[in-house]
C-alpha cells in the first residue's frame, strides 16, 4: 500500500519536487502549491483536511510560514539546501563572477558557511539561518554587506529577486535528487511509525479497595466500554486478575493523550468511591503485552492513590499517570544496572540520567542547544552547559553544528543525545 505524502511547496519549485516524486515508487503525492507566502497556510489546511495524508514534505521558506500550524503528531520533513548545494553555488560564483572573491551568504548554518567559504577561498559575510527570518531583514543584511562589494548567495527566491538589479546574485539551487532523498526518508519514517502504532498493547485495570469489589469491577468495565477513545478495543473481565483491555499501541496513546491521563481512574473514583490501579504493556506479542501490563499494574498498586504505569519491552517505564491530567514522569528502570553504572561513570544521579533518556526519546533525534536542554530539564542555563560538558566527556552526546536564534546573537552549538544507544549496547554485552 502506498504512503500518502502531502507536499507543500511554492509554485516556482513545484517542477523540481515533481521530478523527485516521479522517481520513487510506493509513494502517492498530494499537492499543496502556493504562489505567495500568505497562501501557504490555506494550502496546508486543505492538505490536512483531505483524509489519508500520512506525512508532510514542506519546501524551502514555506515551513517558517506554517510551522505553528503543523500538527504535533504529523511526520514532517523540511527540504532545505545543504552543504553540497552551497558548495556548488560557490563554485558557480567562482566561474560566473571570477572578478569577485567575496560572497554574502544567508540561510545556512554558521559552521556550514564558514567551512565551505574558507575551503573554497572565498571571503564572506554570513547571516545564518534562523526560524522566522523575514526576507526584508535578509535583504537589508545583504545591502549593508554589499557596501564592500561581492556576490549574493541565497537559497531564497524572494531575496534573489529583490537584489538582482543591485548586485551579482547566485541562487542556491535545490536539485531533484536532494528532494527525492528527503521524500524517501520521510516515507520510510512514516512506514516505521505505522508499524510501531500497530504493535500489540494490553491494559490491566485492578479495583484496589471497596466493600463490593465485583460490583466496582463491573462498573469499571462499563466505563471502559463506553469510552469512545477505546472503541475497537477488547475488554475482558478476568476476575481477580482484573479487567484486561487489548488493542493497538496507537489506540491506547489516543485514549491516554500520549500517556498523560487515564480518564477511567478519575471517573471510577468520583462515581464509585474506589481506587483503581492501571497498567499498560507494549510488547512484540499479546502474551508479552499482558505480562508487561501486569508488572505495570503492580507498580501502580504500590502508589497511595489511583494511577497507572506503562512498561515497554524496550525497558522504558512511564508513570505515575493520574486520572485528571497529571504530568507523567519517565524512567528507564529495566536497564537499572547499566544505567546506574553509567550514572556513576558520568558523575550524575540515576534519576537525572533516566530523565535524559526519556527526553532523548521525546526529541526523536532532534539536536538541542544547552539552553534548550536546560529548559526541558527544568534547570538553569549554566547547569545546562555543565550537563552538556559532562555528557560530552562521556561521549553521550554528539555535536551537530550550530544555530543562531537571533541576527545579533552569537551562534550556539547543537548537540544530539545518544544515551539510548550506549545503554542498549551495554545491555547486549
């Protein structure tokens, strides 16, 4: 079955995207083509309102316009020119304008501009990429820099068009091969997430107290059967072993708002005055899912209030999850021996390392700055920088270049967490 990808792109670049899509099989494309930035949001809404779109591929410049309107759970890939495209543009500049040895470059990471311009012997003025950078600001930067002469190198059509009459311009092209690579990567990610959503999941609900446990269990079963978010699941009363619910992982994630809340807990407490323990298990088979769910419900029963826990076969534990929107906490306890040993080696507490592992999962491979890591961990910026240094010494992060959030600010380094890989490798040894 084909993966359906919505493509949101400016009309000027549509042909390149069509060429890229035509070379791939197993991918069906729905087009959202706009002629001006102010139309991009409307085209996005049209793509999202049409049923069946599995992911979004968004063209250069367009993502900055619509980024706040992209659904959180929608797989998205943004196509931007990279180091190879910039190197080719610098080579074109050397060939087309041999009298110029100075370039004014915008919209690439600072380290990419520095490395390529230096390697190819071009003096340069740089305006690194920053989300939401208005074209007018970029044009103003080029005009200021061009007082010393040079050639404009830009991947932005509006910037190139605004400056062609004032200075030599080389537009950084986006070849169909680069678009095709991003499209293929997005399709593979969609297929992986679809397979993950179809994994077997099980839930176990236990009535913890009350004079009429059987009656409370029957009432709880009705709550679960009437929950529209659990429609399509199978609910079975196993007596003292509790109520068992079977379904796909995606179904349970929707019913719990991504493991943030279990509504049946709050409803049972309010209407039946009993405490409930809930456990969820995610495994490769139904048997494994039930086994993990039973372990999770035992964790929930140890808490003094109604709550739930989730245990995944990867070793991740999520909980406690409340009945009214309490924020879940994450742990990585199935690898406790490895995690605690690694924590000692790094000089961090197991709790801090556990929080970092769960944060790594939430980031899905996205690199962060020390300041953003501090915000996500709820610590100060200096503490975030110290944490990065400790992780770097232990090779638990990899450097992923830099970003410049504001025009006048200094570039900040970006880092990708890799604790999961280290723990998994240690567990296999």
